[in-house]
């Protein structure tokens, strides 16, 4: 965990990893037959930006907006109208001092959303009010004893909604990292307003944080998760029908698919989030696996996804405490 002063922002930005995230913006998933019609695109999708351009965009917004000035666990989702939803977990809110440091009265929430339009960030979404903000998701539980918040995992557009998986955490002690996974939830945001319309717990356990990556392949959305086992981290794989993250899931058990999460097999040790690379699914890992990865769907090559992908970015603001996140 970083020992940097939380009220001081380093001069060099830490958003270079967003370059890799931005590369995904040019290849949104193809809608499947029978799914709800997506909103009409009214603006061109953003193209990948350089690390410097991304740093400048976030630095400018953090310094001048008076709203978002730092967050972690970054997830970006391109929207049908050409905007981008940047989803964050722990977030600092409020104006910064002229020297780039944070005032002691900056607000802090467990999650937020920042909207990109064109090459600029234009809007910060949270719960509550600007004067008394709450977490965007689960804000009604802010301040509740034992609640450590809902931390963003992965997101995808489904028809006229943005669906986002969140991992819910609880405090287990008084230390900043005395936390444990408490469950997984699915949030739904209406498009194009991005208003939160529902949040529901998923019928999943509390040993695997699901949604570390979501990969569309044919008629399925593949959902990657991370099991926390002592000091170990293990990747798991589930799938749901495309555009149906809120529906029934199946879990890879080492040889086939099961409807029981308890049957889910460990694919890899700690790994980077899966994605496509040269038409194949690829992942990198740095500890032994206990089960061989399944073959990918017939429309893709043999292994579940991954090329080395970025870890969740910490903003140019000072780092927030590390947390046990999959391959991050």
C-alpha cells in the first residue's frame, strides 16, 4: 500500500494505463439478434488517444471541474451515442488547491461515474447532492456500520441500458485494508440519461469477485472473476446469454459448464483481465493454475481471453489504498 500523502498529488500523471483501455473504444460489441434495439448513435465513437492526451484530459478536469479529482478501479464503457462512461470506485470530490493538493474538506465516496464527450470530460455523477455527495451506487448505505462500499468491476451496454457489475465489500477490522468481499451486484443505468434505475444483488457467493472483465463472443457474454483464497488469487469464468447479464449464469467447472457457482474451477493464478488479441482469447498469469482453461466458443480460438491489459488506474491524484482486486 502506498504511503504517499493522500492530500498531495504527484506532478506526473498516473493515467498512462488508460491508453490501453481506450483501445477498446473502437470495437464495441455487435448487437445480437433478438436483443432490444440500441439507442441511435448521434456522434462518432472516440478513437484511441495517446497517454499524454488522456493525462491532460483527466488533469484538466480534476483541476478545474470542482467535482471529480481522483478515483481508482477505472472501467471505461463506450456508449451508443459516442460518449464514454468512465466508472470509478473510491473517489475524491471537490476543488483542489492552486498547488495541486487536496483540501482537507474534500469529499470521499465509494464510487462515481465521469462522462466523456468528444475529447473532454464533462460531467460527474454521484448520489446525494454536490454539497453532500453519496456514492453513485449503494449511496444509501454510506456510513452504515461495516459497509466498505460497492466497487466497480465490469460494464456493458445492453440495448437501452448500461449494466455494470459491482463487488460489495465489508469491513472486518479497523485497518484500511481490513475488508472482505460480501457479494456481487448488478446496477442498471438508463441510456442516454445515465440515471441509476436499479441495483440488485446477484445470487452469487462471496468468495469470487465477478466482473473483472466482460468479453462478448457470439451469443455469450463471458464474465471473469477472481477468487480470494488467503494470499492467493485465482481466476474463474462464467457466462451469460449476450445482453443478459441479469439472467442465468453458467460456470466453467474444468471440463464443461455448470449452473452451480460452487462447481466453478480455478483457471489461472493471479492474472491480467482477459480480452481479445489477434482474434484469440488470451490471458497472462504469474502463478500455477489448477484447472486448464476451457475452449472458447466455436467462433473464437482455443483459450479464454487475454492479452496483457491495464490495471485499474489510479488518477493523477494521490493513490488511494490498494485493495485485493483481480489481476490489478
